[in-house]
C-alpha cells in the first residue's frame, strides 16, 4: 500500500530529483510534488512524496534530519481539508 508523506521546511533550492534521491534509499518513490506559490511560482518550502513501500522507515529516519542547512519535518500526510470557496 502506498503512503503519502509530507516534507516540510525544505530549502527553497531543493529540486524534485534531490528529494526523490533522499527518499529512494528507503523504498520505491512513485511521485514527488514540491509546492510553489500560485502567483509568483517561487517554492513554498514544502512538498509531498508518495512511496510504494518503505514510507514508515523513511519517515522515522528522515524526520528532524538536515538538508541544505534546514531541519526537515517529515510525517504522514493528512487528507486535505475542504475550504469554503469565496
């Protein structure tokens, strides 16, 4: 069963390939999605990784680890909350 993982406090210079390589040591990475600002296109410093296997091991090993001088926050992604449309 695949696991969706939240990756927070990423360096703004992080690329999808770098994040994929970081998680690939623990299992099969099926997708990496780094979030960027809709208006400016600049990275927002967080993203999501989906892993086919090894997700629990990756979370345990990488939470509070360092990347680009920043301490990463890694945990299982929660379902997106529905927000009202204005």
